[in-house]
C-alpha cells in the first residue's frame, strides 16, 4: 500500500580515497605528535604537512564524515584501514 510518503535510502558513509603520500603524512604526523616533527622526518615544510591535513579533512567532510580533531582523524584512519591499532 502506498501512503504517499517518500523515504530516501540510507546512504552508507563513504571511505575517502587518500593518496599514498596523504596517508604517509597523516600517519607520520599522528605518530610524531607535531607538524614540525613530521615535516622534518618527511623532508618537507610544516606548511606542506598542514596543507595535506587540510586536504585530508576536506575529503572526510565531503564524504559526510568530518574529522575536525587529531583524535577524529586517527579514528577515521583506523576505521578506513589506512592504519591499524597494532601499528601503534
């Protein structure tokens, strides 16, 4: 029976596609604790680390899964298989 109500299908949250370099920058930053330390380790500038993090956050926001804090980015990286708890 049709009751005139239209229901949108539930959309599953998408996993954003991060480049290998984005994953490397993200996990290095998470592991070392600061953008400066990550930059030194990766031979890039802290501004470049910041740019990567901004782009990663934008990708998560576009997928409907905002990650506005460092902890949230870590959780998303684990959820999406970009890192594992065993690596930490």
